[in-house]
C-alpha cells in the first residue's frame, strides 16, 4: 500500500528537515552544472536560518509534504513568495516559486504536484496575479510537472564561462 501524502504549512519544528531538503536541492543543481550553480558548504545552517525567518514573512509560503501512516515523515517542501516589480527582470509583481524538492523515495507519488498546487493557492490568496519559476534545463521531470499546471516557457538563461 502506498502511504498517503498531505501538504501543510511548515512549522518551526520542520525547519531542520526543510533545510536539509533545500541543501539537497542546491547539491542537485550543482551536480547538474557546477560552473553555473553555487554550492558553498555547509548549506544547512544558512538555509535553516533563512527559511525559519521566512515563516514570519506574511508574503511567503513554505509548505511541506508529509507521508502519513505508521511512520509519518516529511518527504519534501516548496517555498514561494510574493515579489515586487523587478525592473531588471522586466517582471511585474507576482508570486515566485523559488524552491520545490521531493526526496527520492517519495518521487512519482504525487508529492511534487501537491506542493505546487498548495503553493500556487497560497500565492493566489496573497494576491499574486501569476506565478513565475525557473528550472534547470536538465530537469525535464520538473518541467513536465510545471507544464501540467499550465506554466509556459518565457525565458532561456544562457551562460558563458570566461
């Protein structure tokens, strides 16, 4: 039997595990392209401080996915935030889905879709007229997930090593 997965707002007690997920997300990106993606170890302490501080930000949404059953455990998280107009990015005020990560054993069980759905709803409640995100070029699975929600491609980042 596949354990049920629920999403809920993150709490302070979740932050060590959420920071561990955030660090794994950084390491995943760094492994994809170490020239593009910064990875300054140790990652967990900084992410725990930052994400814990964001719990008090009324414009932020940090959501965790939790596996139910006899041995409940966090299996992923998502972090989104209402952002102001950004002239450098030519982006009007919007919601930005900054992070989403699901631990390997829980992938393809619906946790990622549930996290995206809940963060979108929270950003909509915060008045965001749209949600913007970026994803690594190599992360085809994430791109398919986002496209299922109606996200469309709008930018392509290109990098030149000097």
